[in-house]
């Protein structure tokens, strides 16, 4: 393992600014509905702030205050933050982000957790500084096996795992693969994510009762996702290489691709600079394409890691009556529901998420 510091060359920062200055904007079609893509005025506001208001050097210095390392596992460069608690008896906790996110999603949450936890926060293979991608095949199961190796290398004999989105799948696979060392798995979800996930379950639609109000709402959301919300997955699950050209060459495209999802999937306002920090990591590392390749690989794989036997916890944000029916939680699972928040709770209501992690892992 080697210490790591972020140091984006000034030439790369200048090139970003030049590309934003010279961006070629489409003529927006008046009267088009929101589901056709991110609003032009919203994107112009974000692009202008990225160019003139967002201070990358300040953000870079702030990130470098956190101990970071790189190591190689299974032929892949893995970057991670390792934030130790001042308490020697603190619980080790592995945090895994999802798509289209990165470890910076957890920075605000980490400040609330480090008194009670030693935090290990890796970049998924093909994301941020866990690049370049060594080759195809980085499924959730393979990533989980790499995480088990990482925690062993760090000397953690007993640890907890947490994640959302892709990170939830990876966390569940870690718990299945390393039950002898994992003390529990904590995942987050929300009604939109639960319904979207249900669209990929064979026969799910046929099991819904159209006369039942809750099932009817679930079916409505599944249909909405299939019709209006699944396009980003469809193209990445079939043509990730083609997507990579645009995401790597155009900062405007990379910004629109990520901001659209953050706008659609959050329920509480998130800091604009926090969004642009995440986008900047994708841009400077050129990881938009490699992240898409990992989504392709998982879509064409059954490598999920196996059944989970360790204690499980589910935290539902923006909760309603649908999620209980969609999430296969065991009867003895820790289950929490929060009225606020959405797909990125570490950025939306981090206090509630931190409190639920403490409650589940016994550090309340």
C-alpha cells in the first residue's frame, strides 16, 4: 500500500475551463417535458458555476487532508480513504458508493462517524482514482472479493459494511463472502430505487395485484422507470464503449449525465459544490467510460456473492408503504424508515444515516 495525494495538473484544469468556455450548446426545444433530460437553464447554471465559481484547488486541498492510499488487488489499482477514529476500540466500517457517485459522497457523513468508527472508503474499480480499469469482468462479486482482501490487508478481523445502489450489492456480497469477519451489513434504499430494482426481477409484475393500492403504485413506478428512467442503463448495459467517447471528451456531457441523476434521485437539496466535486473527479480521471463498462459487466453476470447470513439492516429514505413489499428483508432485520431523503442519504440527511449506523452497529 502506498500513500496517495490528489494532484491534478494545472494544464488539465486550464483545459477544462477552455472546454467549458467553448462548449457547443444545443438549441433547446420549447415546451419539452422534464423527463426528456436535464433542463437547459439548470445545466447552464451548473456549467457556469463549475467554470467561474467552483474552486477545484480548494476542494483538492480539502480532500488531501484525509489519508488516502492506493494498492493493487486482482490486477486492479484500488484507491481508498482510511479515516481512523481516535478510539482504539472503534468499529471498522467499510463504506461503498454507487453510481454515478464516488467516495466524496461520504465526506460529510465521515465527519459524523469517525468518533465511533474506523472508516475505509474505497473507489469502486473503474471509478475516480481506482483507474484505469484493468480489463472487463469487474462485477459486484469480484469487487466484493477485492474488498475482503483490502480489509484483511488493513488488519481488520471484524468489521461492518455499508452501501447504497451498486454499493448495496457489493456490501451484501462482502457479507456473504466473509461472514466469519463481517459483523453486519447495512444498506440504504428509497421507493424509486426499490421500484426500479423490481423491474429486473423475473415475474415481478405478474405477482402484483392490480386491485391492491400499494401494488398498483409499485406497478406504476416500475412502468415509469421502464418508460422514462431506464435509458441511461440501457445504453451503458449495451454500448459502454460508445458512451465513453462523449463522457471523456465533453465536460458538458459528463456534467449533464451526472447532474440529471442527482436532480432526479434526491429529495432534499444538496450542496452545489458537493455535486461538482463528484463531477470533477469523473472528469479529471476520465472514469465515465470505465464506470459504464462495470455496469455492463454486472448486467451480463450473475456474480452477486451468495446468500447473506450475518445481521442485516435496511434504512429507507423518503419511505412509503411500497418498500416493505419490495425489499426481501429477513424478519429479524434492523429496519428504519425516514420521511426525508432519497437515493443519496449521505448527502441529503446525513445525521439520520449516521444515527442509524450507530444504532445498528452498537455504538449509539
